[in-house]
C-alpha cells in the first residue's frame, strides 16, 4: 500500500475546516484544466490549418516530383517510366511541362504559367473537386482545351467553350531563339478554348493554366523533352522512404523531391507556429501551476496536528513530504485530465457543428485536427510542469513546517 498516496487522496477529497483552502485548490485545478484544454485546442487548430494548406497546395505539387539536376528539361527516355510504375509505392504518374507564357483574350493580356499535363494528371490532382465551373477535361471534339485558374480567367474575361470559338491566345518563346535577332519569329502561338476554371488558392488561381502536354510540347518546340515526371503514391506510403528508393533508382542526374521538400519554407513555418504556440501556453501553464504552492501551504498549516501525530509515531519527514508531493500531483493530474476532456469536447463540437466559421474561405468552418501524439505531449508537459511547481517550493515549505513540527513532537 502506498501510504503517502492514500493520505494525499483523502486530503484532496476531504472537507476542510477552512473554506479558503477548498477555493484555492479549486482554482489550482481550474488553472491547470484551462491551460491543458487551451493547449489541446490550439495545437489541434494549428494541425487543421496545416492540413488545409496541404490540401490547397498538394493538387499541383504531387507526392514526388523528379526533375533534371542540370537544365530545365530532359528527354522522356532518360527515365525508365515502366520500371518506376512497376514499384509498389507508385500509383500513377504524369509527364509535365511548365513554362511562363503570355495569354491574350481580345484586348486583355496576362503573363501566366503554362502547365502541360497528361490526361491522368487531372485525376492525380483531384481537379474535379476544385473545379469552379465547366468540365475537368483538356480535350473536346473540337480539339484541345485549357483549364484556367479562376482569377486568371476573370482578369482575361475568357468565355467558356461554346464549341466554335477559340478565344484564348497563348504566346510562348521558342527555345534557342533570341528576341533581339528573331523578334516575332521568336514566339510560337496557339489558340484554344477554355473548358473550365478551378479555384484552389489565390496564388495558383492567378497564375496557372492547364493544357494537354502535346499542345505545350508543340508550342514550346520541346519535341520529346519534359520539365518533370510527377508521381502520385499509393495511400499510406511514406513520402521520404519512397523518395529514397527513387533516388537510388534514377541516379545522380535527377533530383527527387517530395511535396514537403518543394515547399519546405511553408511547412517549416507551420511547424514553427505550432512550436511557438505550445511554448507560450506551456509558460502560462508554468505560471498558473504555482497556485499549487498556495494550496499546499494552506494545507500544511491546517494539517499540522496530523503531521505531528505521524512524526511522533516514527514517520520520517521524507514520508510526510511525499504526502504533500502526491497531493500536488493529484491536483495536476485532475486538472490535466479535466482540461484534456474539455479540449477534446471543444474540438469535437467544432468538427461536428462548426461553431467558429471562416468567411469567404474555401472551408465553411475553422478546421481542427486532434493528433494522439499532441495529446500525449500536452499531458506529459503539464504533468512535468506540475511536478516542478510542486517539488521545488515543497522543499522550502518542508523546512519551515515539517522540521518545526518534528521539533515540537
């Protein structure tokens, strides 16, 4: 039997002679609960935002992108596509071509990024879920078509495909031809209809248009050259592990990057925001946890007779000290578990009912995502803070109360 824990539990639940002790203990538990709940909610909110950002950027940034180490392009036969697709990790792949072009529609014009893709790329990018209007197709009975970002379409005022007109003019520089020498002959032009518009985020909506890879290759005189091979992995595959395997497979002439590595700054910023929020809340929790000192001090004063009785029966001061140490830890544990339950309840309610809304955003309600690892880290941190806030002052309090009581005993 753990005697200090048994006595500490009885002290926590017992009725006190002084009502102020109950109030202070309740405040201590409440502070720990509020800080714990805030940690759970804030970290879950940061996780939700990170997932939302990932969903917004991942359609264009596939799981893995393979590019040449030197130069902007490489020939398709430089990579063994069949061997790459034969791997257990890869679900689908698309050759892509990416280049800046000039777009014109009647009197409007804009510089944009042309992305030539194969038909399966639309499925890899889940284009149907991001389509604002039109159809997710790059080919109709009348020929190739383009899918534009919503802001780009709005700026150029491009009409949707009517089956007759091809109002969108694309001008692209031809590789190897200098503008100063060839002037107008340095550009290749093509006209296409617009089959649809997509809306992902402000950057992509104002920058990208998708066209068939054959149109992009002819427009840019790429022949069999491409900018990249983009891969969509099977669900549950670790991106870093798959990238390591592919690096060994394709050799040193190619760069293999995951979508996290392509947007390292963005993901690092999200991780830093999460860490800073956690540190700030932990510091607030540390300050709040020192309410336990007041509770233990008042309890020591009230239980002087009990301490004297125990020590007169031969109990060492260390045993009595452990009683109050357990008392402080019980306060922390009770507050931590109440706070965790409260935080999880708030997150569930937000996921279920969406009380906190986001105006003019891609999602109607503020996203939250609870992660088990975050919950464990929060509990471990709060318990560690509570142990620190209990043990450090308890050593000073024990010299004042316990040894004085032992002298009288």
